[in-house]
């Protein structure tokens, strides 16, 4: 039971911090300004970790490698603590892979959350700075599906298609990660 509690708390804390680092990377890549409430939250959560890393790992061609490294380090720390609790065993050799799959799972979960919140906000016609940021972040993800599946009767089904595809990807990643634990 202790393992389940610690694992849950690490998933929440590690997922939040990893997701914030990845969101910072994605917002910079999409050139979304950080002067909005989402950007200020991301800075508040991640500055303490990313700014020191930037001294060693510069951005290259618009990619903030320090944010990506910070997200990976958080996942490494999370799985390191879990392996310590479990006693390690053969798992130490797989620690980098567990962290990488954890990072990918957080990224997929974050994209799923982004698409869901964007879809809900588009239904209620919310006019806010947050809605604008979410729209700018969700557009590149939904655009390829919208090209293949235009709105039917005025209803955009692209978020549903993207969510189904992301859920399938999440199943594959989870299966691969669980197979490493065995």
C-alpha cells in the first residue's frame, strides 16, 4: 500500500512538473507569448529547474533543449525513487527507458488534456486569453485531421479522432513501459 501511495503522489507531482516543462517547450516552439495566465503559470512552475540548465544546454534552432532535459530529469528522478522503494533489482538497467516512456506518456496525456479543454472551450465560445492560447496550441495538432475530415454538418469531429488516436498511442506506450518493469 505504501508503494501505491508514493507512486500516486510521484505521478501527480512528476506529471505536473514534467508537463509544465513540456508545455514550456511547446509554447516556445509555437511562438506563443508567455504574458498570458498559462505562460505565467508555466514560468512559475519551471524557472527554478530550467534556468540553471540553460547555462549548460542552450537552445538550438528554436528548440529549448533545457526544457526537454528538465522534463526527462524529472521522470528519471520519479522512477529512481520508485526503484529505490521496490529494491531496484534488474530495474536499474531499464531506468533511462522507464523515464523515456514516462516522458512520452506525460506528453500524450498533456496533448489529450489540451484537445479536450480546447474542444470544451470552443463549445461555450469562451473569449479569454486562455482560450486564445489553447486554440493556438491545439491548432497544429488538429490541423492534419481537419484536412482529412472536414466538419460534418457544422460539427468538427477532429478532436474526437485525435483523442482516439492518442488513446491508442497511450495503450501502446503503457504496454511497452509495463513490459520493462517485468
